[in-house]
C-alpha cells in the first residue's frame, strides 16, 4: 500500500520540540510539521484509520466523507472527485471501490500525508484551514519542485523553519491532478512490488494522467496570469 507522505528524521527531535513550542505562540493552527519534505523512503507501517473491506462486486465506487478535524479542511468535494475521475480512461477505475475524504488524526499529524491508497480505497486527507504548511527542515528538491509545479509558494519566515503557502486554485489543482491521480496510479499498478518502483510508477502516472493531461506548465502559467490580472484590478 502507498501514501503521499513526509518521512521522519529522528535526529531533529529536540530541535523540533523547541520550534513547535515557539510556533504555538504564533498561532495554535500553524505549528511546524514534524516531518521533512522527503519522498521515496520506506515509511513506517501505517494503515488507514478506517478500513473498507473490498467486496469485488464490480459496482461503481462510492465516496465517503468524514469530518476533517479542528483546524483542518477538505480541499475537494465529492462532486470534484467524480468529475475528475470521469476524465481518466475508465478502465483505470475497475478496482476502485471507495474514495474517502478522511479525517486528520493524531497519527496523521505525526506522519502527515495528503493521500493514501489502501486496498480498493483511495484516501484524501485534509490540510490546514490557513492553506499554510510549516516545516522544521528544508524540503527535498523533489518536494519543493512538485509543489511549485502546481502553484505552491515556498518561503522562510524565520530561522530554521519553512512555509508552503497555497491559493485556493493551486491546492485544488494539486489534489485533483496530482494527489488523487497519484493514488489511483498505485491502485492500477499490478506489476511493481518494491516501494521505490511503486512510487516511481505512481509519480509517472500522476504526471502523465494528471499534470500533462490538464495542460501542463503552459495551462498553469496562463491560469496564474489570469489570477494576477484579476487581483490587480
């Protein structure tokens, strides 16, 4: 099973505690995440908080919505998910039974992730209501670049911590055309068995059927220019 996640670095534990305490004085909903921007590392065994038993009946998938949790919000709606999945080749949905807009739990706060595939279910997790994510170590290049591809903005508000800020349009694009499609890629991947190979395939799948299928960089640059003109009026 797979997830779009950040991996822990135990060597920063004491520093994280100090930075987290400092951040809590700034805002109770903007404490820095305790994870590094890292990918392609083996994550701890961390099954989802709610397991949907596959029925293999061949019925149309259903969407389950859970409360996001205090201080968090769901980025997409069931209608958004259905509309986006209607645009992919429909044979990709053959094994899909459930899409869950899941809750932010304490475990997921410890190992933050945007999405997860587990069995026949795709899970999409909420993010902070502020649309700002805070980190106590610099993001790895692939995480930095991936967020920027979809319009995320990185900066360093203070010594030793980093911020990723999203607009409404950018984070919605990121979830629908990257996270959702990435996890669908894991679902349809019936050949690869190692973590690294499965991640490579899902990343390719998301670029091919998510990013490029919706216009790639050119479409996002045009969208960004339209937003800037609108704000300048």
